């Protein structure tokens, strides 16, 4: 079992449980730190969606840095157990809700969340990021005022194929690219 560390905020350097399989590729610590350093919005008391949550590291980073509540959406039952353990390790049970659901099956989870200020999307690299953004756009009424942050393989280019997604910040690091944007 691997371990990850929270990179900032109230529980900085806290060790959390990482994924136990090769299917899940957690965001590296330096990239998580960069993501939050680039954040153009305040996290204070904000509602966050951590989609394709994996170990929950991104949502836990957000809570550590002052977010009010995080909804973790993950379809792998083993990873939802890991997220639950990590939430407890960090003491964020009151500010967290872990949802066992496939992101693409909107009916299974959307009715159980509150509208977010920030959405983190970290789909597996084989999934087309344009598909993810299009599916998220189906939730326009819930996310029309949200910052949408997506990580994807830099070999893809969803901003060119998604005219309804307005990019605010784009950065590439190693194999990964980060887009910060919103829907128009």
C-alpha cells in the first residue's frame, strides 16, 4: 500500500493512504501543490466536487486549505473505502460525503450533491477529456458559476474541441496538463 502526503493547509504533511492498484494514478504531490497555488478562487468555505476521486487526495487538499465541504465521486468500491479511511484519518468526516457512483451515470449521484463553487475532474488518461467536459456541461444549471479544473494527458487537447469551455489557465507538467476554466 502506498502513501501520499497533504501538501498544504491545516493538515500539511499528513500521511494518507494511496491507491493499491495500477488502475489509479494519483496526482503527484508537486502537481497538487501547483494546482492549489494556481487556484484563482478562494477555497474558504466553498463546496467542492472531487470527480474520479481515487484516493481523495485532491478533495482532502481542498479541505485542508479551507474548503467547506467536498463531495467525492468514485466508482471503484475499494477506492471509496480508501477515501473513507483517509477522510477519517484527516478528521474531515463532517465536511465530506463519499459517493460510490460512476461519474457518467448522472442519475445515481447528482441528486445527492450541492451546487459547487469548484469542480475537480481527474479522469483516467484513457478517457477522452472532451467526453468528460461534455458530460459535465449537461449539469450546466448546477455548475454554471463554477470553476472547472480538469487534469488530462497532455497528448489530448480538450480546449480546442470544447467551444463551451472557456480556459482561464493552462499548464503542462510532465505527462499531465491542467486546465482551469468555466462553461459559457
